[in-house]
């Protein structure tokens, strides 16, 4: 803790800082709670998307197996040409928003490939789209988690360091100024008594001198 000046100006500065910390702490706490809630929501959505992707893959394998031509479809027949992303804002954090994707399909002979190849390619595009959506949701969680760590550090700093420190400084300065005030009153009384004593002594001396003059 830095050494503080035991003055009224410093006392006021500490009080102003305390008010600022107490004013911003509820806002930071609310932001922390909002981030935690959003992260849970997005994380749950990402898990749901991956579960949907898993079910689609299982259905895909069964579906292809029915035709007995598993080797006819190659994963590289479908590739991602462009990913569409927008931006959103949560608790002051800019996050990417998945808005879809454009795909390219490899060339294949319509005469030599089974008729269900086009349907299989559609399902593959859907699977890839779910993968991309889950990836963007993961990025949202990463960005929000990073902001949550920073916000939590600030909340802890205010709650556990800055506010207690300011209160302690204010108390320390108040005690010191109070002691100084008491000392000043005591010194004033002592000084007053000394002056009164000197005046009384002077008056007594003057009275004695008058008495001596009268006797002469």
C-alpha cells in the first residue's frame, strides 16, 4: 500500500475514490453475471449443434449403407467456398455471428455415379455448415470468456483491494486529524492557562508595587 498524506485534501480524495469504486462495482458485477449467463447459453447451443451434426452423420452412414455403395461418395466432393459472418455485441464484446456458407461441388460423371449422390452432397453441406456454426459459437465463448476473466479481475480488485483500502485510508486519516484536533484544543487550553497565569502574576506584582509605593 502506497504511503498516503494525512491531510484533509487526501481524505477528500480517498472519499471520492471510494464513491467511484462503489458506483462502478454494481455495474461490473452485473456485467460479470451477464457474461456468465451468455457463455452458458452459447456453450449449450454449441453442444446442441454438435449433437445435431453427430445424428446427421449417423443417419448419413445408415442411409448410404442402404444403397450398398459407400465408396461412391467422396467427402472432397463438397468443399467450403465462402463463410458468411456478421457481428454482434454482448456486454460490450464484439462477437462473430454465423450467417451461413457457400459450397462448391467437385465434378463427377452423372452417368457413372449413383442417383443419390446429389442428395448425399446436400447432406454433406448441411454437416459442414453445422461444423462451421459450432466453430463460430466456440469463438464467441472464447471472446466472452476472455472478457469475463478481465471483468472478474476488476470486480475482485474493487471488492477485495480498492474499496477496503480506501476505507482504511479514510479511517486512518480521520483518526489522525481527530488526534490533531484534540491536541490543538489541549495546546490551546494549556496556552490559555499559561497566559492567565502570567497575567495573574503580572497583576499580583503590580499590586505589590503599588502597596510598596503607598507605604513609602
